[in-house]
C-alpha cells in the first residue's frame, strides 16, 4: 500500500513557520519572502481546486539539519510526481516503492566506486540526510502526474536562497552538481569559499553515460569522502540498511 504523501491544505505555511531560525533567515530578503508567499498561495489555490500535490513535507530536506551541519549538497530539480513517491528529499523514495531510474544509477555508481564492499540497498535516503547531506530539489512541490508543474512559481527563488545560505557558511562543503540545471547553481557559490564542487551529467538514463562528463564513472562519492577526511571530518556512509545489492542494470524510463 503506497504511503499517503499528499500535501494537505494549509500544511505548507504551518511547516514553513516551524522551520528553525537558521533556515528562516534565508527568507528574510523581501524578494525571497514574496516568492515564498507566491509559491504558497499557488499551492493553496491548486489544492482548493482539487489538485493532488506532493510531497506531504516539502521542507523535509531541512529537518534536523542546520545550515552549519551540512557537509554535502546534492541538488535535484522536481519532486517525483506519482502516488507514494516524493518524500521531500531529492532522488529519495520509500523503501517499498519501485526504484526510480536516476536513483538506480546513483546506486550503480556507488557500487562501482567501492568495489568489494557490499553496497546497502533501500530507496529512502533519510540516513544520508542524517549525516549532513542536503538533498534539495529546486522546486519543492509538484502535481500528480504533471512533472515541473510548479516550476517557475517562486520555488526557485526560495531554494536559491537556501543554497546561498549554505554556501556562505564558513565551513567548506561538497556540492555535487549533476546536469545543467544543478550546475547553473554554481553561480551561487562564493569564489573563495573553499567548497569542493563536483560536476557531471545527470544520473538519468538519458544522460548518465553521455559526454562531456558521464555520471556513471564520475567518482563523486569516493571523492567526497576523501575530501571530507582530508578536512578532518567523518566520511559519509552511503549505505542505507543491512540489505545488499549487486551492480544493477539501468532502468527504462
């Protein structure tokens, strides 16, 4: 039985108000506050019109994670638009949900980078978030069966402000920018920040093996851990549970 991940009326504003002050600071500029109000108003209007909107917790990527705690940033574009899929974490779906193609390729890459070590399976990336991995989509809501339906409704201004807030933190971080959409956010990173920026194609099967920098074979997960250890920080455990998976074939779209 799929998890009910539908957003309910008035929940978005309530969840926004409950965010810690450290994240609320990103919404202080007038332009960002206006964009957040516009996105929220659009969501409530569409809910009132009967639209089904995902996920139930659009700001889940920020839960339990202060900007200063972020060690790795992974950017997605749009929440999954099917029932029971989107969780508020980029690329993540519940463990009992069919694994999306991009997530399958992410696990393929992890398996390649850590040969001889079983790669834990599972689809819920909550354990990554718990270690300081910010899994942020640039649009935080979507309508059922309509990808990118809430793009350019204000969310991009809001999430740009969140990315900028993290990027201004004095502690350097790893930014994994996959695909042109994510790579455009590099302009939000200060030049003298000391961040490690890793870029490749998107993990979608449409681009994962294509030039100029294929996602499969990019080495980002191992590179991130090596860099973190050199910074005196603990590496990320990219495993998810006690199950193991072999290297898997690509999924069809």
